[in-house]
C-alpha cells in the first residue's frame, strides 16, 4: 500500500481539527461555567440571609451589645434611636459635662442599617439609653419584617442581657 502524498495528509488533518473542539477548550469552558455558577450561588445565599429576620435579629443584638460595652468603656451615656424613615439606627453620645447628645460614628456600627423591607419601632419613648455602669433604660422595640413577621426586643438592665420574642 502506498503512503498518501504529503499534501493529502495535511488536508485530512486540517479537516479533522476544524470539525470540533479540543478537550482543553472544553475543560476551560466547563471551568468558567462552574466558577460563574459557584460565585452566583454564594452571592445569592448571602443576599437571601441578609433579608431573613433571624439574620437581622443577630445584627441588632450585636449592635446593642456593642453600644452597651462602648458606654462602659468610654464612661459616657449613649442613646440609640431610629431615623425618621425607620431604616437605620442612630447612635448618639453624651459626654460628661455636656448637655446635648452628639452623633457618634463608629466603624463597628456599620451593621446598623436595615434592608428596605424591615422597620424598627420603639414601644415607649423614642430611644434606648445606655449608661456608663452598664445599665440601660427599659424599653421594648419591635423589629418588623414586611407585614407578617414581628419580633420584640427587650434589653434587661444587665450587661449583654437581650431578650428576643417572635410575635
């Protein structure tokens, strides 16, 4: 049997390579698809958790404890109130010898913003007070998610004692 001429062999080889994708190309595309789906699912999960009532309760309890401990550390009175749109918590500080509360900015309190479908209301008065000895003013607040979920938050007059009840 005769060997095919050189030009015919390259013609056959070229034709075969043009008809499909190589294994390397297929693996690269597959890895890109897996990466996009993986990152998308992680972001979706984080977004879903951010809008859950349990997640917002944990954030609120963390913020309340931080303010309580900051009042003890700074030996100052802190006031926690709600913005007019009821979407963010406002923290103010009253230093010794001053008469008015001043807005207080602290990087650790960046979690004090509520997603658009949540609101926060106080039952009595318009704020919580945190004193330098660790005590707090007695008040009850409601964390409301949409129209159907309602959670009450109490701060007992002890350091770190925060009670949450679903209603």
